[in-house]
């Protein structure tokens, strides 16, 4: 009989109570929430950075396109919105049979919860329907209030411009275009 009692005592010591299990679960939830906040911030920074890189690459590509084509191209964005656009400054005088006049035109949007900053003092401009011809979403783009155009000239120079890309959580990046070189730089919004 003593053996039976001894076995029951050892079995009761190896089990966990409900309170102990709940305490461990609470500690795990607290530690997970502490780790999740920096991870979410890092993910948001990465999304804003990736969107900014897409815009920066299109700006740099616009400079190269204007050099290659020996014509002026423009980049426009929707202040407070998500649309951006690359089109020539003037419509081609004739449409080629192979569609080369529309080559190089590009339109895109920023990801959800990421927008261009509001333009200070810039009146909204419009883009003519001739310049939008050949873009799949031309009808949608015709009603967008655009920023002042950032022009890229055939000699490698450009308009001097800067604008901001922001997300819904306060992360921001500033993009600057240098007039003399047409170079494009990106700065973190927190470094200002």
C-alpha cells in the first residue's frame, strides 16, 4: 500500500495547474507583442522604401530615356494620392505604325496606405489626352490633378524638384531631383 501512495505523490508533482499554464501563456503573449511592434515597424519601413525605390528608378529611367530619345520627358505625380506618370513633354507629330511613339510612357500607383505628400503652393496641372494615348488606364488618368511636371531634358539636365512619399503610419522618404545633373536622391524622412 505504501508503494501505491508513493506513486500518486510523484504523479501529482509532474502535472501543471491551470494557473501555471495561463501564466506561461500570458508571458508568451506579452513577449510576442513586444517583439511584434519593432517587426511591424520594420515591415512598414520596408514597404515605404520599396515604393520609393520604384519611383526613384522611374525618375532615373526618365532621364536616360530623354537622353536616348533626344527629347524632353516629364514625370508627374498626384499630390496626396497614389498615381504617378511618365510621358513626353509634347505629343508626337506623327504616330508610327509600330507604336514607337508610345514606347516609354508609363503609369503606376503606390501601394495601399502609401501616398505622395501634398505639394506646397503648386497648382494642380492637367495632362492632355494626346499624351495619355497608349496607356491602358488613360481615361482614369485624365481626371487626376497632377503636380507640376518634373522635366528631363535631352542634355541630361532636369527641373529642380523634391517631394515626399509617406505612409499611413508616419514613415516618409524625400526624393530630390537635381537640376544640373538630373540625379535623383532619396533621404529618409527621419533624418531631416
